[in-house]
C-alpha cells in the first residue's frame, strides 16, 4: 500500500504538485493521466525520491520513504521510463542484472533471474542475453527495460510513459504483456501516461491531474459516469463516453444463455471489441467461448447498447 | 575497355617519377657543414643496385596506377620502402671514399619524395583493408621492426645521420629519455589533475565556463613566452620553498618545461572530459539514478565508460601535441630531442637537426597510431552510444 498524504512540490514560486493525497491499494495498477505540465511525472518521481517533496509524506507499506536513503529506496522500487534508458555499453543480461548486482546477489541467483525474466518477456536468453541494446528492435528494448525494472522483484513498479516511443501495434502488445506480468508477480504498478486509451485499458484506478492538483481518483467507469470536473469530462472525451464504458468491461459480464451463429468471441475480449465484431459481421448476436473453447452462451447487440447507455 | 587509372595512384606515380628523375637521391659533402653535391639515383648507387631500385620504383608506380587489390599495393609499397631504406645506406657506403671520416652522405629530396610516395601508397592500402585495431598495431610493430633491423644491421652506418648519432650515442639516449619523460610525464600529470577537474566542471556548470576559459587563455600563450613567464615564479619557489630545489625545481631546465607542457595538456583533457560526460544520453543517466545507483556508482559504471572514447581522444591530442612541443624545452635547458635540433641549427648542420627531428616525428606517429587503436577498441566495446 502506498499512502500519499498532502504532498506538495514547489520550484521557487512555482507549485508543480499541489497538496495531492491518494492511497494506492497493493497489487493494483494505478494510471496517472493529465496534460503536459500537469505534475504527473513529478508526482511519480517523488515516490522513489528522484524528486524530494517540499511538503507532505509518502509511506510505502507504512514506512515513511524519507526514512530510507534515496538510492536504497530506489533499489526496492522498479523504475521504467520512456525510451527505456538501457545502458548502451552493457549487454542485455548485464542491463537486467543492474539492480541485483547493486544489491549484492550471488552470481548464480542473478543468472537464474536474468534467464527467468528474458523467458517471461519472450526473449530467448541464449540468443538475446549477450546482445547489446542497439542490436534490438524498439519493442525488444522496451521489454528489456521493463525486465530490468523487475529484476530485484520489487513490490512496486513505477513507469513513466513506458510505451510512448512504440508504434501502435507493438504498444498494444506491450500493454497486454504488462497486464500478464502484473498478474504473474502481483506487483503494484503506478504508470504515467497522457494516452487515455492506454489508461482505460490498463487501470484499476485512474488519477486525473491538472495544474498540479489531483482532480479525481476513481475507477475508470466512475470517471465516465461521474466526472468530478469539466476538465475530466473533456479529457475523457464526451463523444467517446459509451465506447470507454464498453472498453473497460469484458464479454463474460454480458453473456446470455443460448446459441448463436458466427465466429465466437473470447470471454476476455472487451465489450468494445465485441461491439466491433457484431457490427462488422452484421449479426444481432455472436457466440462467446471460454478459455478452453467451450461455448458459454452469446452476446447480443441489445445488451451492449444497454451497457453503453448513460445510467438513468 | 578503356584503362581507368586509380586516382590516388596517379598522384603516387607522379611523385615517384619526380623523385627518381628530377630530384637528387642523395647529397655528398666533403665535411659536415659545407654545401653538398647532389647525386641522382643512378649516380648514388652501384649500377646493379641503381637499376634494380629504378625498376622497382617503376613497377610499383604501375601497380599504383592500376586498380590493383589492396593487399598487392601494400606488399609492393612495403618492398619499395625497405628497398629505399637499404638503398640510401648503400649509397652512403658507395659514395664515401674509403678511410675518409669527414665526408658526409645524407638523403636528399628525391629520397624523401620516394619515401612519401610509397608511405602514401602503404597508408592508402591499409585504409582500404580496413584492419581491426589490433591488426593496425601489428602493422606498426612490423614497420618498427624493419626500421630497427636496418639500424642494427649496420647498413646505415656510413649515413650522415648515424655518424652524428655515433658521436652522441650517450647523450642521444639521455635526451630521448628526457623527451619521453617530459611528454608522458606531463600528460600523466594532466590526466591526474584534468579528469577530476573535468568531472567537477561537468557537475557544476558555474565552474565550467571559468575553468575552460582560463585554460583557453593558457593555450593561446606561445610556448616560448610561457617558458619565460614560468622562470620567475619557479625560481622564487626554488629559493624560498625548502626542498623544492632538491627535487629539481628551478627557474630554467626541466621544471618550467614540465609545468608548461602540463598547462597546455590540461585544456584538451578537461574539455574532452566535459564533452564526453555531457554526451551521455539523458535517459541513460535518469535510468541509472532511478535504479538506485549512487552518484559515484553512476559515474564509474555508466558515465565514465560512455565518455571514455571522447576522453581518450583528448589524451591522444595531448600526447601527440606534447611530443612535438617537448622539442622546444631544449631552449630553456629542459633537454629532449630539441637539444639536437637547436644545436644543429646553430652549427648549420642539418644532419644534426634531423637526428633530433626524425625520432620526434617517429614517436608522435607511433603514439597517434597506438592511441587511435585503443580508442577504436574502446568505442567497439562500448558499442557507440549514438546507435542506441
């Protein structure tokens, strides 16, 4: 659990983060969104003390972070940034081993961890371990950057626009990988982005910031249904509201009993994807299959339209 | 099919033909300071050797003109250079009358032109072969072995240069030692002082401007003037600081030369350290901090390795510059190869000037090649940050 209590950061007369208070539940993904200069990155960097707060306290699992030397705190918290920041003079394996080496793990444990992470990120340790970062594609570099951040098994992972430099196809894949990784390790992830689609795709809770202030901190659906300020409403995009609602629910949630014709949807597909498939196929209903391929029932256009409508 | 000559080959062939046909190969003098008598290639050598060398030069020019493979060009250039080195020694033997220890035979413009032409051919061939850094050092070692062999075999013993050397064999090595000591010692001192200063300048921008500007001003002071400026303060230190005179600090001699070279060396070392550290990508530094490196861990594990190729380039500049500049130290009694250069100028004995100049050039050349190879090896190891 991360408790941020009335944290303020000032540079001279300029208040960058203004009395932000929020509590982040363990093993969840919190996405901080906002425009450029909203203070979202500064807030993130205060959690691992890359920036020292001017006022307020931050506690991780009850411990005040100011009680721990900054560099020791940062070794316990994963950190991944846009453009990955890999060390160009060290191999992929050496890059991933950075924090374990700083912590003084023994060689065998480090090697095992590096191999485990590379495999987890679908990079063959034998083929990629000894390559240098510039020999990898952008998507591979980004995966190594996240693997490096996770090497010392941190409970908390901070990510500053980690997918900002990727093209849309690789980005979608990286986001799905991140969700899988989060499930695998149970890491508490705090991610900064200005991409609202990304926020809705990943977040358990979204924090909206503007001019240093936290405007709203809620589940994605709440943001759409009950925006706290006109700014939040604008940021989400009034025209996108029904689609946003569909994008955060899964097909499994609206399955009705009964058979249907056509290519089955997966139970884990978002309702937005389901709507898209229905419209494209020109059908009123499509079957839904579980992970093992058995047909669970069907989704209907009608049910989707109801889910997307403004609650009365 | 029309014959299309190699462009550089045209230049090389022209140089070589000028060297053979128009310029004298050697210079014969009755003693070491009278004006000499120029001798052409064929006059300088016994007939068989003259014709052989002439044939070799013409053959090599043809190889240079044709678009021949680089390996062939290198081999031909190497053979010609060795033939030239042996040839000039043979010319000295051939031209010096028996039992005459006053006569002097020295290389003339034709010899130097030919050497230049084939050195160019060799250098161009080596560039085309794109050798790895280690291979370049091996080429250098081979060239040095050939020179050592020629010198030790005694085939040059009748040459004016070696006669001057024979008269001064002991001082030659003494001055050689001083020269290397001045050039390398001041470089070492500049690295020891300049690296921390560069790191400090990188960390505190306020200091950067002041330090770099001061060092720039030092760099603009002419070397002789700087030696002069240093006489007074070092003389004062020698008189007033106990023990200073005992370790060799005096107004003239090695101390001011060392200090001046040290001051000249500081700018390239400090400036390249600052530039090298400044060139470390921002996100790499940010990641290093974010992963929990302390400032010194970040410096030694990330910033310094990435800046090293640039810092080494500064060291290379300093070393080559110092080897040349150290010659001037002789003016204020600092020793080094400059002793022979200035003595030679004083006596209008060009052979003596050459005895000082040739090793200086050779030393600078060797230093440049070795350091370039080191820089390349290092850049390869750090995998060029620009591509990341």
